[in-house]
C-alpha cells in the first residue's frame, strides 16, 4: 500500500525534476569511434550506451577466444562470407573480424575460397583440414557458437547504470506522450502509478 501511494504521489506531483534519458546530443553515437582510446562502454552521465568497437582490445575479450568462435562458425557452416559472420557472431568487421580472419588464414586454418572484387565483405571463406581438426578440439572444450559474449567488466557497467527505479514519470509527461490519442481519464490514474512502479506492464484493448 505504501509503495502504491508513493508511486501515485510521484505521478501527480513529482519528487523534484523528472529524471529521464539524456538527449541524444550528449550520448556517443553508435557510429562514432571512441576518442583517446577510452573504454567504449563507459557510461555517459550515468547512463549506459555501448558505442562502436574498433579493435579487439575495446571488446575486452581475448584474441584466442574470438578466433576460436570464428573457427567454430566456419566449421559449422563450411563456407561463409564475412558479412554472414558479422551478422551471426555480432562482431564488427573493420578492426576486429578482418583481423581475426587474417590471423586464421596466416595459421592456415581457413582460406579465401572465392572473391572476385575489392569488397572483402563479399569474399567466401572456407575452413581447411587443419582448421577442422582445431575446431573439433575447441568444440570439445566449449561447443558454443553464437553472438560474442561481453566482458565481465562491461557487463557490470551496464547493470550498474541507473535503473527504472530512479526514473519518475509525471502526469504532464504521460499526458504529453498520449496527446495524439483519445484516452479515458481513468486510464491515466492507472498508468501513472504503474509506470512509476518500474515493473512490467501489459496494455490491451
């Protein structure tokens, strides 16, 4: 009951200025590379928004772990383009995937099977016999093949960012959000406190 009352008061009167997501102008663009070699996952003004990664170091993962992931993907697919690997493993091509494929090729674990133009994203890579043997060994230790994991440090930064518990939704903001719709007045009295509860909400009808 006390929590419901607090949420209602926060909705009707507000507890100080509303806390909302900062405008995009103060957040790093996902297309902009990090400056000065800073951690690309560093929260801006307390909010977590990952930015574009341009190197393996910025991913916070070891080169060996990423090479093994790419090799297992090649082993499962047989032949695959870098574009397909990028989509599957969620690893950026420039600065990361291109280097991984180059290193695997230099170790004779994979090779370019086809490639008719200057666009490296369209090349088709295939795994060698030596690469297949290595992939089987790696798979015995860890058979996972999918989106690359995030580092533990980056994970803690994301979960440590402000939560919805720190956001107050005020009546004026809610009415502004629904200004283009016809909404029954009684619904606002339910939506406001529900939004401030920071819990899941299901709207229907």
